[in-house]
């Protein structure tokens, strides 16, 4: 029975991010002081899998923000894919030159299902944590090193013909390390490195995050 990579799903679901002082520094995103809507896209590239997601973010500067989106995970040598939807909310808190954001969210994933075996997989999860970023001015652009620490709880249900349904629950932590390049206050590009802790899954993953401030 194939079990989906929960670390991929979590990293994908929650990594989906003017002037330097106005950047949404905690996640390495364009500022909500200049735009109220972000279009976000991310890709994760662990061993034997690829994952992509897109999301819309809304918010106000130094206030509430939220993201809603969807994604898909494909596995090398295996045709069925996992699809997921996710939501995230947070609050931006300026602290001197830095920005701290409490964040929380949840996701629902379906798959990878296999009709030939009558296999269906459904995963529900939620996470909460803190994100921190510090913008560094570099002339016409800025660099934002950022860090997020999250705790996640999830439940995965396996339903397969000829077998009793099985539900697996898990609790784990995840550290996200990012270094965002913000151009013109409206475009952010950053690599992300995900490090699990307190988890049976110790695989680290790498991803790329893109955000565009629309209006």
C-alpha cells in the first residue's frame, strides 16, 4: 500500500508568500501596504516526487492575512496523483526591523488513489506556529531571510477493497528556512528548505516560492 509523503503535503500546503520596511517580511512576501492581493505559486522537489501549488493571498499591512489554494503531488514511477486544498491565516506583528507572524491553517488531500486495487487515500491536517523575517535593504531590491516553525497534526485514512479501513494519525514539526529576493515591492522569489523534527519522516525537502502583488 502506497503512503503519500506527508512532509511534501505539509510543505506544499503551508509554504504556499516598495520599500524594505513595507515587505511582508515574516514570509518573504511583497508588502500588503502596497497591494492587498498576492498570487502565489510553489514547487517542491524531493526524491522520487514533484509537487506544485497555487494560491491567492489577501491581507492588510500589520494586520490579518490569509491564503487559499490547491496543489498536486506526483510520484516517480506511479501514475496516480495526490491533490489537495488548503487555507492559512495569520497576523503580522512589527517588532523593530523584523516582523513576527502567528500562522495557522488546515488542508485536505485526496490520493494517490489506485482504481485497480480499489485504493482510496484521504488526509486531513492542521498546523500552527510562528514565522519571523528581517528585511535587508540592497538598493533597488531587498533580501529577506525568514524562518517558520510549525507543529502539525494529521489523520490519513486508507480504504482498500478486501481490507478493513485503516486510519493513521501523526504529530510532527517542521522548520522552513527561506531567503526571499523582493523586486519592486511586488515580486518575491525565494528558495525554501524544509526540516522535519519530532517525526518518523526525517526526509528534508527543497522548494521554490514565487509571489506577485496584484493590486
